[in-house]
């Protein structure tokens, strides 16, 4: 069973982050690793999966996984230069 982010130590979160950063772009990661990288909660990722607007994911049974390349592309697509861009 996966450990919830709120129950992880900073060391464990840093380990997940390092694994993500040093992995090849085709590698799949659980939502906990992606949440640590994006600095959001797993609830945010779950909401994005339900309502749309998030990144592609793979789901087999109850297991959800994200490809590193998709996460990086999603993050890039959310980059803005100023707050006026958020209104459009």
C-alpha cells in the first residue's frame, strides 16, 4: 500500500523527487511522485483526472501512473509570463 504524502518525511519526499528528476522521460511514476514534483496534493491530481484539464495518465485497476514526459509537458504548458495571461 502506498504511503500518503502527509505521512511521508521530508527525506522520503526528497527521495521521490530525486528518483523523478533522474529518470528517463519514458518512465512511469505513481501520483505520489508526481505530486511531490509539482508541489501539489494527490487530491489535486485526482480532481484533474475527474474534471479534465490535467495530464495524460495510465490506469490499470486502481493503480494510476504518469509518464515523466507528460508531466514535464504539462508543467511547461502551465508556465505564464504574467498574471494577465491567467485571465485569458
